[in-house]
């Protein structure tokens, strides 16, 4: 085992089993905890990993199932300890409170700390990693054991010799003996494989040796591409990972990795030995893959290469854009030149673009002496360049006996309609741009009539909106990947739905919707189990938090709804019970105890407002009590000197005057008065029992 995440802090506590002093809690679940501890029986107080296993329910059947799990895991860990790159089993024992497994603490860094985003490894580095881990897996699989949760976090590069150590066998599974009965009684006590490294048969709960091979193959692909597995695309028809275009990789190495991660388990390498043989043949045929250069130099070189490539791409794109703009400008100049020509330069027909309207004169109507034809051409040019009033003036000046007259009248009506529409569209585009509504900018601009002037006016805003939209789409995509990487598939799906259809990444993420939907359903099952675990320890508030996370489109949703009703009722009952206990403590003037009960009452219960009022009230009474106790120390001392018997009574009653009745008041209870002669609280001050008997 290794130090992976020390998010839960724990102060040194009493010795576990009288030997191990906890210094750091790594995980704390319903069935036990895993922590770093100091072995106080060994010289030098060496650190180790202590895993405590205990039944969730204190019943004979559950204890027997837990014992079976403990004995099986201890036996397997003992066998695996014979490998130098697997943590040694130091101690295991069954005690009264549960079961303990103690393992060697591996000091080092997880492989995930070496897998930087967008910083690929060299092929030789990847081959070395695969060979080293495959040798460990070959040993593990030969013992008829499957790891079942392989990922970069449990591959530790040991500090003392830089070798890879395979850790975290809490998810170990024997090939010939699945732990079905134990899981039914204990719930899921094993860790799930990390998302992105989990094959489909592992998702279905049927792990195979090639499930570990799949996970290792995905780690190799991640190292080569610089992309986390959840960022890689899948073929929607076959389910195969699409990754080779994201990496610079030898075809033979790519073929080996692709076979390691095939969607169907039958099409993968079936044993680690098979993969080792394939890699060894590859290294033999290509000796350059055998010894990798320094990773640091390699990564620096690769980053510099990528930056240079990016610069070259940007320069090339810039030149292409410039060329396209120059070409478009040339076409526009030629077009304006043709439009400005006199009638003598026009052949048998004249076609001029006029905002979606084309003016075409048949040869029979064309008369080179008809000035109306030239005037209409000039008017059209003015209209396209934005001189609307001049265009109308020219078109209206065409005589009724001109062959272009009817065409001019139709053009005037069309231009007036389109010009007004373009003014409104341009204003709408401006408003959308000012408000940062990039998709609306594109949608509105696409509905603009084909008028060169207005298109040129809108083009800067359209170009900027398109660039901003692409940038936002990339950010949303990265956000979705990050949310999926963190296991929040519900939010990842919501984020993906925000990616606009017209962007480049839209088609890229469609396959992720199916993947994340399936993984969200798996997560819903996990939340349901966590809710059950919380309820078992009477943490109904925590259970309800998990239940309300379950999305509606998951199978677990239907199971969660009645549990929400049940746990809400139990939460209210427990809150009332705590409130009653607080009243009981207050009756005997134990305001400190009363406040402790009141502070446990959850906010979302009917008893909560009353509890808040009582907290204020009892806090004030506690302060008065403390002030009174400080004010009468001399009087109590005098009473002890005069009458020892009264001194004892005074100590038992606190600040109560001996010469008067003891009166205990609470606004919610009747006043209880005790005569002097009866000073035994057990006779009259009976604790008020809760109205409803609740067993927790």
C-alpha cells in the first residue's frame, strides 16, 4: 500500500490492538478504515499501513462473512508478498473489535504524478513501463488472482530504487472463487476500478485477467497521447477506442496497445505472458525501444516540438486566410469593374446580383442604346455598396419605355424590403454581440439577405463570435472532461448539452453522452449503497444527501424514493429524541449536556427551530450557573468547616440553598419541588423518557 491521498486528518489516538498508533487516516468507510500507523513494538517506530475490517452489522452471519473476507485477503496478500514489487504483508490478526491487516508502507509517488496532460511520453518510456508492470501482473495472474482496480494511482514509483510497485489489493478477486455471498451480506467492500481504465466485463462485475491488461493498455495510451482515457473518442459502432491519430507511435506498438484495449475481452491478449512476448519481439526487432532516454529531456523535446509544430500550423493557417481574403478581394474588384462598364461592353445578356434578386435581360430585349439598362446596373452597384438612397434615385429615374423599367420597379420594391430587414438584423446582431450571445450573433447573421454592404458590416462581429463560440465550446468540453474525471457524470452531461451544434467539438462529444450516461447510472448505484451504509450508523442526514444525488434516469432512482421518505421520518424521530434528551439534561441543570444534544439536531427537521431557541436559552443559563458557582466558594468552605454532613450535601446540590426547597423550572415542564429531607435525586428526579420508543 502507499500514500495516495491524505485528505482525512487524524490526531494520534490510542493504540490499535495495543501496538499500532494511528498517525494518518487514508480512508474511513462503513466496513472499516485504512490508515498509516507507527508500529510501537518495532525498534525505531517504523511506519506501516493498517487496514481494519469490521462487520457493518453486529450479527453472527455478518461476522462470519467478514471473517471469510479477512482470511481470504490475508492469504492472498501473503502469497503476493513474495514478489519484490508488491507490498509485504507484515501482520494480520482477528481481535474482539474486528480484523487487522498490516502491510509495508511504500514511499514514493504514484504514476499519475508523471502523466502530465498534453505531455506525451516517448515510445521507449511507454515500452519500459509496460514491460515492468506486465512482469508483476504475470506473477499475480499465475497465482489465480486479478487486481481488478488497476490505475495510475496504485502504480507507485518507489523512492529508493525508482521501480514500479503494484499496490492497493483491496479489490483483489480470486479467479475461481468470486465473493458473491460475502458481498451480499457486507455490501460492496471493494474499490471500483478508476473510470477510464475499466473494461466492460469489469463494469458488469465479471473481472478477468485481461481486465487488468485492458487497464494497463489504457495507461500506455494515456502516456503516449497525453490525454486521459475519458478524453478519448470511441467508435459508436464497435465501441473501440479511437486514439492513434492523437499520438506519434510506431505501427507495431500501436497494434499491441490496441489489442490490449479491445472492447470485447475475447479479442484481447488473454494473459500478461502473451503481451510480454509480443513486446519482447518488438524490442528485439527495434532495439531503440529498449533503452529510453531521460524522461525530462524527452518531455522537454516533445513540448518544444509541439510548440514549433503549433507555430508552423498557425503560420500556415494565417497565410491561407490571407490568401483567401486576397482572392475574395480580387473577385470583388473584378465584379465592381464589370458592373461599372458601359452598355457597349455588355454582350447579349446582363446578370447582376441584387440581394437575392437577379436581373436578366433576354437577347431580344437588349438594346445597347437603352440607357435604362446601364442605369439599373449602376443602381444595383450602389445598392450593394451601401448607398441605398442613390440606388433608389437611379432606379426610379429609368423611363417607362425602357426594357429595364419593369425590372427596376421590382428591384426597388425588393430593395426597400430587404434594406429595412437588414437594418433590423444588424441592430439585433449588434445587441447580441454586446451581450456576448455568440450563438445568437451567428443565427441572426445567417438570416441576413444577401447584400454585400450589410454582410461586410456584420462580418467582424460574426468572425469574432465564431472564434469566441469555439473557445467557449473547448472550455465546456474541458469542463465536462474534468467533471467526468472527478466522477460527476451528471454535471458532465449537463455541460456537454451546453456545447453549441455549430462548433467543431460538437460532433466530437456526442459519443461521450452515451458513455457518461452509463457511468452516471453506475455512480447512482454507488450513492445508493453509501446511503444504506450511512443509515446503518444512524446518519440519516448523510444518507439523505446521497439519495438526493441519484438522477431520475437511473435504475437506482426508484429504490431511492421510498428510502428518502423512510429516512426523513427516522431523521425527524431521532431529532425529537435528541430534543427530549436535551430537556432531561436541562431539568437536572446539566446545561452542557443539553447543549450537546441540541447541536446534533439536523437543520431540515421540525425540531430544529425549537432546538435553536433552547441553545440560546441554555447557553445563558449555563453562564449564570458558572457565575453563581464562582460567587459562593467562601460560603461553601464555611459550611464544610461548620458541618461536614452539610458540606457533602452542598457539593452534591451545587449552588442550591440548603434552607429552602430545591426548585427546577423549565418552560416546557412542570416545576418540580423537593423538600429538604429528601435529597436523593433518584427518588424524585427521574429522567423523562422519550414519548416514542426508538431503537437505534
